[in-house]
C-alpha cells in the first residue's frame, strides 16, 4: 500500500483532532525543519521512530547507457534514514 501526502494529512488531522489545513501546515513545517537541519549537517532523531542523517557518496566512474562512454560521477551528500527500535518492533 502506498500513502500519499494528502492521505497522511487526513490521518494526522483525524488523529490529532485538528483541521486538515492545520495538519498540512504542521506536516510542511516538520519536513522543512528536517531539511534545514540536514542542510546544516545535523542529525534529526525522533525517539521511537528513527534518525535522519546526511551520508556521503564518493565520486565514482560510470557509463553513459546510451553511448557506452565512461563518465565521472561527482561525490554527493545524500539523505539517509535509520529506523528506531520501536518502529522496527512495530513492524515485526
């Protein structure tokens, strides 16, 4: 099953007994805060849920699938998530 943003907003509104507009603003603010913290290089830990952090991907070589030519792929920072124990336990 796949949950999109509007379905998540509906679930937040129902669970917290707030309007959908307020739930949407709360979700947007949460996501923006996580992005800002990650951009600064900080980790975001939500106890019982998990930790968002920035990983590093090294530069590497690759191939252009269309031409087969070798290309260089730059190093990059990538967002990562490590699930917390309570989240893992809830799934098993």
